[in-house]
């Protein structure tokens, strides 16, 4: 194990002893097996930001927003010690939901994290289509929630839904987001009917 990995593990373990109030700790943890997964996993960031979350990049310096998230690259195969440390310390550090993404045929990070962090809810994101079976392949009694391949935005929304059961303000933000989607559909329907096919396509150019 490298000094850098050991430093990260020591940092995570030290944070469990700080006993910070919930408003000052990240509510959601986003982890991925490689930084090459970031383009796909960025959807989870976007969904949480849509709901008013801010990214917390320093455990000792919480953002102004009530709800926040953090992110790490944690490989199940290359840095298993870091994966164990993250999963084992997440709840004690204030994390309430983990969104975990991994690619390849051996996309073990989400389900291994779910097993170690249990009963903390973990939402798995198969980064590629070929990762689906690996991510959802958990035995009975060791559950994981998963979205379809590449749908990390939905994973971020699901994390918000889980947290909303204890926070009315998140319920309101989720409803507002959904109402916005309905408004977009209504606008598209109105314009297609009014402009016809050619006019509608021309509007989009």
C-alpha cells in the first residue's frame, strides 16, 4: 500500500472521531472505481446540485448549503484497503447514502461497498452496459439498489429521495424538479401541435 493511500485511510478514520453535526458533514458520498468513470458519474453531481446540494471538498470546511456531497476514486481491485476504509467509516462520518459507480465486467465496487457499509443504503451505477450483471449481482440478504447503465443522474435523484423522507425541504425540491419536467413536456407538445413537424424542427436548429 502506498503512503498516499494510507494517508487517505488515516484521514477517513480520523474524521469518524470529530462528531460533527449533520449539517456540517456530507450527506451523500459519490465513489467510482476510476477517474475514467467521471464523465458518466458526473450525472450524479448534476442531479444533487439540481436539488440544491453543494460539493464538500474539505471535511472540516462545510459549504453554506444544508445538504452536501463528497466524492472519491476508490478501486475495489487496485485499492481494496481504501474501499474497506471508506465503506466502514461512511456512516460514522455522517454520510447517509452512497452512490457507487464502476465499469468493466468485474464492476465490484458498488456491491462490495454495499456489503461492507450495510445497513447504509448504496445506489449502484453500472458505468457500462457490460457492468450491469456485476453491479446487481448481490445475494439475498445483502441488498443494493441500482440504476441502469450510465444513469448516474437517476442515482443522484434517488439519493435525494432517500434523504427526503427526513427532510421536507428536499421533498419540495424534488416536486419542483418533477414539475419542471412536466412543464417541458407540455411546452414541447404545445409547440409541436402549433408549429407542425417542419416548423418544430426548424425551431430546434
